[in-house]
C-alpha cells in the first residue's frame, strides 16, 4: 500500500487589530508595574528621610543633655527675639547652647565663670536646620528638671521632639515658663555690687557713648538695671540699654552716669563721661630743610580739652591739586619727587574725631648738593690690592645714592698694565714686577654721579707706592750656642713672600742654618761659635736693598 504525504503550508501572520490589542495590553501591564515601583521608591525615600531626621533630633537632644546634666550651679534660658541662649553655670565656667533663629543653627560656646558672652561669633555649630528650641523648668527644689524642645526640618519634612533632663546636682527652681533659676543649691540670689563699664570715657558734642552694667553677688543675681544721668545739661539722654546721646553745643566738662540694680535698689554704680572739645591742630615737620626725591616726616598735635588717645589722632593727606607730593605712611611721612625741587608744597592733617577741623603746613623743597669730598693720601704695596676710601659731606644724599665711579687719572710714570682700579668698588691693584728701588705716585679720581645731582662731584686721591725696604721689628735679639732664634721683620712697598728675600750672616758661621719664613728669619747655630756677635743681613733678590741686625751670642 502506498501512502501519499501532502505538505500543508501556513504563511498567515498577525493582523493589525491583533497587534494593536497586544500593544495595549503590554502598556497597561507596564504602567501598573511602574506605578507600584515609583510608589515603593517614594515610600522608601520618605521612610529613610524620617529615620535620618529622627536620628538627627535624638543626637541633638543627647548632645544638649550631656552638656547640662552635670550643671553645678544652675541653668538659664533667654530669648531676645533673634536667638535663644541656654546658659549653663558651673563653679569655674559658663557654657552656652545658642539657637540662631535666622541661621537655623544650634551652636556651643564657653567662657570663664565671671565672663558673660554677648557675641557668639566663632561658636561651634552642633546642629543645623533647627526650626525651634527651648528649655522650660519642671518641678521645684531638689526635683528640678528641664524640658528641652528641639524641632528640626530636613527635605521638606519636620520633626519636633523633647527630652526631660534631671540634674545630677541640686538645682533650685524659681522660674517663669522660659527661664530656669540660676542659683546655687538651696541659696537665694542676692545682689551685692554693681560695676559699670567703662568707668570713664570721652565723648564729643553730637556723639554717643554706651555703657554696660554688671551685677555681682550670690547666686548669679538679675542683671537688669535702671539707668539715670546726674548733672547732665539739657538735651542729654540715656536709654534703657545704657546708651547716652549728647547734643551739639553743650558746654559741660563732664556728666555722671548712674545705674541701680532692679533686684536691690541699694546696689548702685556710676561712671563718668568727659566732654571733649577739639579746638585745632598744630603741624611741624622734622628737619630744617626738605629735599626733592626724599621723604619728610610731619608731626601733628591735636589741641583741646578732655581729649582721649583716639581723639588725638589725625588723618594725613595731600590737598587736592597738589602735584609731586604723596602720602607714604599714615604716620605722617610724605614723599617728594623731583618735580618739586625748589618749589613750595602743602600737606594737611585732619582730626579723625572731627573732620571739620584740619590744618595745612606749607614749606619749600630745597635743591640737592655735595658740599665736599674728603680723601686722605694712601700708601699701596706692590703685589697687593688696596681699598680706596672717601668721606663725602652732602646735602640730602643718602649713602646708597653716592655711587662713586673710580678711574686712574695719572699713572705716575707706570705702565697701565702695572696698576689698575675697580670702577665700582675702588680696589687698587699694583703688580709685583715694578722697580723695587723707586717710589711712585698714582692719582686716582673718585667721581660721584648721584641721580639727583645736577653737577657731578670729583676728587683726586694720591696713592704712593714706596720703594721696597725691609725693617727688623726687634732691636735686641740674642741667641744661645747650639740654639735657635726667629727674627721678625716687616716689608714696605711690597706684599713680600719668603722667597723674595734671602738672608746671610756676617761673619759666616760654620754649622749654622739661616732661612726666611713667613714669621721671620730663622737662625740656628752650633757650639763652636767663637764670635760674640753675629750680623744677620736681609736682602731683596735682584736689588741692593738690604737691612742688617746684630744678634748677641750667649
């Protein structure tokens, strides 16, 4: 039996309607999944933010608790509108927790017990994003507690939390709703003394001055005081903060400022305001003459009565339109350039306390000159270098400006290769191979060419190169038989070396040694010397120049 197989071909695909339905179904499924996914991410983010916020608040509360739980004397919380300050009083210090409302920060600072901080610049920031902070008293007597409130915001979320802190020490409570009494345990606050700062000050008519009062006593008494004035002219006022305003035109010499402690009207303090009066300024310059291209120092003295050190200060300046003069230093040093040589210039001093009072000083700027150049005769040696020196008498020229240019004006019969001078340093160099038996005189010119000189100054210096000679330094020299001696000498006209001189004896001595060294002529003799005297002769090689000394033989 044969079976026939037939292939069936099915090439039919998806229709357009089927494709649209498939895409729609997939979109619905994808949107549903994405909705769940986004919601989950948001819930996780919010939960994470909540956890971080709770951790930050709790850490901040713990930080504050750790700082106040061991308070030894007490705590106090004050709100001045811009900040809340929680002060912790200890036996030897004060600590502060400061909430800056504008900056939304909590900071920490500390000071000595007897120092009350008013400015908390530089305090250590311990928390940020703080919306609210407060400390409220709870309980009385030995059961005193403080309820600390902290509210913090983060990522558009806000969380407030509080913590009640019990003190480890006895702190007596006597508080309003936002203040914890700051006395010592079982002790009543008592004002004893009141000090005003400053105790005295100076003020000009039309000015103001401020005072601060400090009440001291037992248990940190209240610092509130009532201010008043005594023997004050009409128009002088003092406000509740201790600021005194003084009108213009008053003639009083002084005003007394009083303060009474609110806690005890018998506790008082006083301070004095000295009314200042500036009448004028006197100006003087240092030095009888002033020169162009230099500095001039001007001294000012403020005239008047009851003047403090600040009121005696002036501001130096150059009047408008004054050319060639500039203020070099606030201490009254002015610079004068070359353009004002021979001209009249003006400088000014103005009262720093009262700019309406000033004084001008006018003076003439002198010319610059050299009055004399002194130079002494100089002796130079062959084979040596000699420094040439001058003494210059000048008007208005600093030593650094006196730049001297050196040159040879007359070689005195010598070849230019035998003698030379440094143009800038004045070092004269003489060669060695110059006739030892002849003296020479060389003229060296020193020319001063300072920039501020209109005419250079010159001076000729005579330099003598003497004939070479040797001289024994000692007059009485002796030597023992079988002994040695050193005979020192000095040379003129030559920086000599031992090889330039040879030494002999007269008479000639057997068993003797003689030679020239750096420190002198060395002579050694034996026992068989019969002469009582020996002549030692030093002669320059190649010359007839010699020197003789007699040595006694013992």
